[in-house]
C-alpha cells in the first residue's frame, strides 16, 4: 500500500491510527532482533494514536495523520533517550523536542521510537554503534550503510511508515541506497537543525527516509521552513512538494563522478537515466565537475574540526560520561584529528585549504547547473561489504565520495532505488540547485514511475 493510500484510509476512519501503530509495534517485536534497527521503542505511541483517532472523529487531521515515524537517535525527542548510539549519552533523556519533532507532532505524526546509528554519526556503515551494528534487511550479512543505518533499515523492513535521519556527507542517502529506500538531503538551511546533536554544523541537514517519493516529499513539506531557533535557516518559499509536475528537463551526468565509481554501478545508473530521458522527453547532457575528486579530503578536514569543537561539551560534567573515556575508535579518531588540525600551526595548511576546495566544488556545481537542470550519479560508488569485515579508513570514507559534494555545495539531493546488482539495491542520486527540491522530487517521481 502506498503512503498516500494509507493516509486516506486513516483520514476516513477505515484504518485507525491506533491499529496502524500497533501493527508496527508487533512487527518490531517480531523482526527487530534480526535487524537491530531500534534502540528504544516509545511507550507513549499507542496513547498518542488514540488521541489522534479522537481528532479524526472531529474532522481535524494533519498532514502525517496517524503515521508511525522512527527518529535517528541524534535528534532530541522529549522524554526519550537521545543517545547518539553512544555510551557517552546512554542515559541522556531529552528535556525538549527538536523543531522537526514539534512540526511532526503538530501534523499528527506519531514517534514510534529512536533508531540505531553510527556512534555520534561517525561512520558510513552502521557498524560503529555502541549498541551493536544495524543489519541490512535486504541481506542481514551486509552493512545497511550509515550513519542513519537504523532509519533506513526500519523503513526497508517496514517497521515504520517514515523515518528521519541526518546527512552530513551522505548519511541519509548512503543507507537509503544500500537498503533500497528513498532518502533526501535537503538544501542547507531549508530544515531547522535545532535539537540535532551535530556532527558538523556547517554541513548537517535533517531529512526524511521513505518507501516512496510521495512519503519523502510529504515529510519534507512538514519539517521544512524558517525557524527562529536556528539562524542558519532561510525564509524560503516552500511549495507543495507532493504535487508532482511533468517538466522538460536537461539531465546532466559527469565523467568526473564515473572515475570515482565501480564501472558496473555507473553503467546501470547511466542506462536507467537514458531510459528515463527517452520516456519523459528529457535531454541528456554531459557536465563537468572537475574538483569532485577533492571532496572526500576536504570534507573530512572540515568535519573533524567541527566535530572536535562540538564534542567539547561532553566532558562528563553536564551530559553523561566524558566522551574520550567511553567512545569507539572512529569517534576518537575524529576528535584527535580535529584537535590536531585546529592547532595554529596546522590551520592554514589544512583547514583553509579545505575551505578553498569546498568553494571550488560549489563553483563547479554553479557552472554545471547552467547547462543542466538536474545532475544524476550513482549514490554510492561500491556495493556494501559484509558486517565485521575489516576495511581501511580510506575505503570506508570512500563510500561517501559521490554524496559528499552535494553537502559541500549546500545543494539538495535524493537517493532513489534504481537497480540491483547481485540482488543488492543500487541507488540513483538526483541533485538539484539550492532550494529546487520541487524539481528534484518531480524528476524522482518520474523515474520511480518508469
């Protein structure tokens, strides 16, 4: 059943919000042990659903009426443990709701629980959680991708209707690709970060994961918009993203992305893009993004520095335990790296050069979008490895080589299921200029409908 159809059933009373929530709670009991997507299930979900059913009878319904929504464990939900999948915050009960949570509740969405993730969002595989790795529902021997591993796995395993994740360099799109679901990184500044426990404040964005494009568009409509609590948000016009339009598009692909990607994966995506162009009467064009090969190196320098800064509050006095005493190796690597790069003698050598690379990549996209309306690439350049298999830090960071450029440029991007290789989902990434989410969703819906 599509999400659009389910909302109609709930609105008309043919399916109660209570019954919908109880269905997912039963599925979580049945499936959760084999997937490890949830850290904590909400004890108030059924009670909230009953209240929403009362509102439905009075004819008052919000956009997300009665839908069960899973939340990445770095987004504050009042009364829930917001642990960032870490030992550091394992006992931290949030005293307030993030802006995105308030907006979900205002539209009658129901928070069904807090889901697993890479510890403090440091990871690309879902394996660094202090609560054990999340497993990929498509094949439980494989990583689900990260850092929003639990969000993608919960949606893929049908343990919720929708989920929220956060995306710093691909952390929504990467697991969406591996788990065969939809994942959106909005334009930087479109969605409030108030209540998000940051990995990197200049790059992070909260975004939705869904089984279909409609669900992702609906959720983004709910959470997007200016927030007085977050000065980085823009007062941009928010159209109804769910009203998909047929547009005549110029679709760009870049050989600069091809160089960073497994050939089989790139060929599958290019084949699907050309099929979509033919079906929708779109024009296929080649674009240049000559500096995207610098993205990974630039990103991790910026990320390390900002993460080091943001973790200084976790000193064991106000929040839980001192982070350096209890964190995993990937978190410690980023703290130590950020500390070193921040030192005066290294600042000019690394940090400022990373900012220059960021600017070059942004300029590349500005030029490319003069030639193309959207730019398409694979989401992840390689297939997921088996859980527990040791790979180098460089190989792990390489998972985000195709997604990081969108974060550095601050543009919007979506990953949609596009193909399968060896029965493993492969995602297609559609990128559009800043605040052109409507165009991005129109293209995604057209391709989803093929």
